């Protein structure tokens, strides 16, 4: 296992204050971000870190506990404290929890309009990029996803799952993991929306028309048509949701989405 003590890493002495453990945790986090400590590395012993920083071992232990809680560090019995590999699922799960708890204000959960606004910004752009970047293997995967969506039309739950998966594969086709992470972070919300709006068979059938337009535009490599098809689909979804008289604010409506879908830049 890699041992960073064989490389010279430079700690910066910190001053004592009530937030000392947090400051130590932040410094360790910065060192990980700058790759002084890399995934799989074992941190130096608590005693060594405390001497380097001029703080007590208790402070170092608390800082490690903070970072362990964030999934940045792992404590392995008989080995020590290891820098963990933060993957896409870890990031998406953190975002999912943020969404479920209402973000920074637990009394103000995310409304549908806020979710829709993010989807317009994200998915319209993603559809255009997918049309530009799709390989033949990507297209085969998207065609298969569309077929699964069509085959699931008799089931509300399965249709909802396959609908969300179709959109996820479009994000995957961009070959930019950040798009996939952002979409995965709101995946549970999108699934709940689908389950609420796809109770009727004719609604499930109508969504197939929109998805087929998106698929064909991506197959043809037409980024402008892909953006427009996605924008139309999201607008129709928003109309369906609002027609169900769900509580929602009037802010963040999608009336500006159509012009943005026909430009070469992401909607703002």
C-alpha cells in the first residue's frame, strides 16, 4: 500500500481556537485535494500529525472523525487511516441527501419549479452534446433503453424507472461524468415525479413520442433538434405536473426554455 511518509509532505502549523479540529480537517482535505495524499495512502500516525501541526492528538482524532463522516477517510483496524477513493456514487448520494433534507434550509424543500429549472439548464444541454458525441455503441445502448421504455408502457412503476434510465443514458453519452453525477443527484425526485404523472396509460404513450424524437435527433447527430426535442419534452412534463395542481411557486417557470434550446450555449 502506498506510504506518503516516503514522500515529503508539508503541513502548516495552525493556531489554537474553538474550531481547531475543523481547521485541521480542512488542511487535511486540502492536502488530499492537491494529491499530497492520494486515494489508498495511509495517513501518518496521529502522534506525528499532532507534532507537525502543534495540536493535541485529540484534535487530530476529531479531525479524522469529521473527514471519515464525509467519506474522505476510512479507518481500517490494524492498518490505520486510509484516504478513500471518492467515486461518482458517493458524490451523487451526498447530493441526494442534500435534496431530501431541503438543502441549506430544511424548512424550504425543493419545489417542482426549482427541479424543473435545473432540468432545463442541464438536460437540454446534455441532449445537444449527446447528439454531437454519441458513438455507435452509445446509440445502441440508447435504442435498447427506448425499447425497454416502450415495452414497459403497461406498468406505471416500470415505465417510470425506464424513463429515468433513458435520460440517464443520454447524460452518459456526453462522456462527461459531471453531467451524470448531477442527474443522478436528483434521480429519486425525478422518479417520484414520473410515478405521479404517468398514472394514465395515454400519458405513458405520449411520453414515448417525445422520447422517440429525442432518440432520432441524437441518432442523426443533430444537436439543435435534440435540444429542441428535450425542451419540448420537459415543457410538456411541467404542464402535466402543474395541471395536477401540485403546490408550486410561480418562480422559475419554463417560458424562457424554448429560445435557449435553439442556441449553441446552455440555457441560463
